[in-house]
């Protein structure tokens, strides 16, 4: 990974490397109880440090992964003396907001919604956890990548030479096997045919929204809605977005459904 990043930086004559993390899970200490997907973040951070070029970890959308609470992410950024950058705003995301009508990137979609002024509790995919969109969600922080890596499991990955070796290190430190989790989920979905949403699914959407509201949510993510009704492919997800845009325009916007 470090070799590839260095080659890309050289090709584009980049002065430095910026690794962007939406949610802040890259700052895990390895013992966070809600941690579910530490491997990719830690590999990316370790690789950027190994390149040897100036590198920054930029964190925004604190807590949007639903793994490390926002307040913990912000505390760790403060402890690292992170530099606060200009926040993301509605103007900054206006040109790309439509992308989330077909791309089911949940944390990034919620970040765009927060930048556009949305506030409240969102029920998100998998376990149906709740995350908060607040006035601080769209804040952006930068910290030296070397300093960040030194206080995270990334510091242990510099000498690993294979994905399986890196996964074993992260599993030993965190108790989490991201590859096993993703493989199990993929196997469960392998033989399922993606459901193509139609107007007949609106009643189910309304029922899921009502249930989410009773659980204290203000919104349900479009990604979670898609999973609940079985729209598990990109085209099915895009079809659901189009359906809700046409039939529930007062409640739906790319990435969020108001319950």
C-alpha cells in the first residue's frame, strides 16, 4: 500500500498526503467497545506513514460510523492537538449531493446531510444503531499522521507483509476480525437476489420508518432502508432512491429518510 501511495504521489507531484477519515475510527486505541471495522483504517494510516512524505490524517463527521462516539473522537483529536480546518457546508456539498442517490455510502451521505443543515438522530445499517447529526458533525480536523499512528494499532503494522498478517495483528489488539465479519455477511447475501423496489414497497418503507420513530430516531438512513427491504445491489438502491424521490419527496433526500 505504501509503495502504491508513494507512486501516486510522485505521479501527481503531490507535496503531501492527506488521508481522510469520515467518522474518526482511525483514532481507535484498540479497546473501543463499539469497534467493528478497524483493519482498513489502520492499514491506510500505517501505509501513509511508511511513505515518508509529509502526511496528515483529516477527520470529519465524528461518530458517523456508529462505532466510536463523537465525543470520544473529539477528545482524542484534542489530545493530539489537531488543527481545526474550515467546516464543510451546504455550498461545499451541493455539487456532489446527488451522488448519494445511487451510491450507498452511509457515513459520507450523512456528513453531506449534516453539512446541509440536517440535525437529529439517524438509525443506521446493520445493527440499527443511532448516530447524531449535530452542529459539530461537519467540523474538520487535521493531525500529523505520524502522531496519530503512534497512539493507534497502526504503529504495529509497519513490518507486516501480507493482509493476513496485518489482520492477525489487528485481531490480537482489538479482538475484532473485520475480514471474518465481512466474509460472513457476504456469504449470507451470496445466494440472495436483490429486490427491485416498486410502489408496492412503500407500505413497508412507512412501517420501517414508524418503527424507527418509536425507537427514538428522527431519520433512517437510505442504506438501512435498502437493507431492510432487500434492495442489496447498486441498481436496486438507485431504484429505491428514485421511488422515494417521486413518491415521498417531503420525507426523502439522498442518504436520509425523515421518519
